[in-house]
C-alpha cells in the first residue's frame, strides 16, 4: 500500500515537473523584450523584430494588425517614421510576467508607461499605460514571438 501511495504521488508531480523551465528559457524570453524596447528606442526595426517568427501575428493598441514578419517590418518602418509617435520615452517595464504553458509555449505579459508622446497636430498626449501580451513558441531551440497584442489602459472616465 505504501508503494502505491508513493507511485500515486509521483504521478501527480510528473506533469508539474515536465513543464518546469530553466533559467535559460526565462532569460531568453526576457531578452526578446529588451530587444523590442531597445529597437523601439533606437528606431531600429531589425532589432525590434529580431525575435518574431515568420508567421507572427501583431496587433497594436490602435487595432492595426500585421500578419507575418515582413508585414510587421513594413508596418514598423512606417510607425518609426512618424515623429509624433516616436516623440517621448518609454520607461522601464512595470512588470514582466512569464508563464510557461508547455515546454514549448510561453506567455509574457508586460506593462510600460510612455511619456512625452504627441498627437499628430503636435500637442502633447497624456502618459500612456501600455500593456503587451506576447505568445512564444520554442522552435529549433529559440523562443520566437508568434503573437503580440498591445493594449492601452485608459484612465476611467477619460474620453480619449
């Protein structure tokens, strides 16, 4: 009976152990976030999209959707050319929550504040609180972003 109990406990723990990720996996996922942030700050499209899969699906806070890495590259080239969009700075992320769903699928939630951005007419925007949800798939040993959804938190009662 003791042996059966030990086997049952072991079997219950195996699924949890199977999805345990290494510190290298966590570091690799977080490195993609830093590549994105630095690429954005430097208007460097190649750096910003370095970790995106060829079949990525990206949607920004305004609902613009780009399917595929090449479409995302073209979209970011346009976005990075808009001075009013690129004005200001993004602060460090308020949080970076990683959840591994399987050994090869991960979610990364992050939030940052963008200050000093402008409207197209040149007037100042209020600070933007921007949430990111990225879905990763580990392909050939590399963590690639297969989906990225960006949303902007609105101040309650703010008509913007």
